[in-house]
């Protein structure tokens, strides 16, 4: 049976890198996106991996849409992992909460129900943020939502520990188009990073791939920080 992976927010930036990496690892990928303005991006990504990648528009903050997706999954493909990457950085507090907190909760709960009764462990990898923990952030709402997501992930990791391996990759600034468009610019973030460079989307995908491929390990509720030492630097600064 073909094994597949769900990647929410899976067609751009970090999500695209994860989707591509998992296809190259031999998995099929269900890549979610929400904005209809990204239909062209979704189609172009599908054309790169026509036999391994399927894209579909879903709002992970809507529990009915999430349930509908799992209800129509083909029995010929087994979903073995979920990557909760979808997030929003806007100014609408309701949308931030729905997408960044409730989205991962709805997806993880539905995935746990799906995996129940199947052999082997499923994996859930949450894409977190160092802004939830320490250091500067451009949005208090975003930082608070990611902090809530981290806490939800920890509780879910314990709740489903006999069924799923749930862990979080805590990212510092990642070199994406979105970050390049911020007023501070890449140079400021690089200057504040002890390693002298920013994390790339491919590096995030590498860690995600490892967590999925080694999902039988007794690794539950871990937070792997991938930020070039920024968090350590902020902790020792006056």
C-alpha cells in the first residue's frame, strides 16, 4: 500500500520545501492550501510531481472541512504522517486563532481517529516558532498563537502517545519570500543570528523528513529548535 503524508500550507515557502522533500523520499503528498489566489502555484507544483503530489483547497480551521477530507481518503493509500505547517500572520485575531491554533488541533484529532486501529505509529510534526518562546517578534498576536499551538501540541502528544509520535520543529527566521518582504529585511535577521546565516526551508524539510522516517522512535512531545543559535543568544543577553 502506498504511504502518504498531509502537509497543510504545503504549496509555498516552508510547506513547499516539505512537500517536495517528502515526494523525493518516496511518499505521496496531500498538500493543502486555502487562498484561491494560489491556484496557479498549486497547479505548477502538481505538474512537478504528477504521480506523487495532490493539492486541494481546505480551511484547516473548519472542523467540517477537515472531517470531509478524511472521509474521502482512498483506501489504497495509507496516510502515515501529518505536517501542521499552515499559519497566518495577519491582523485578524479570529483568523489567526482559527488557523494557527484550532487548525493543528482539528487536523491532529482527525488524524488520530484515522490512525486508530492501524498498525505502527503515525507521525505529527508541528511547525512552531521561536517567537512563541523568546526574542523579538513583529506581531504579539502571532507570537501568542504559536505559543498556544506549542502547548496544544504538548498536550496532544501525551494524549495520543500510544498512537502517534507528535513533535514540533521550532523555527527561527527562515529565508522565505515572506521574510524578504518584511521592513527589517534579511540583513537584520542574519546579523542577529550567531551562526551567521538564516535557516533555509530545505533545512526545515530535512528535520521534518527525519521525524517522519524515524517515527517508531520513543520521541514524544519534543521541541527541536532550528534557529542558528538565536534563542541561546537572547537568553544570555542583558
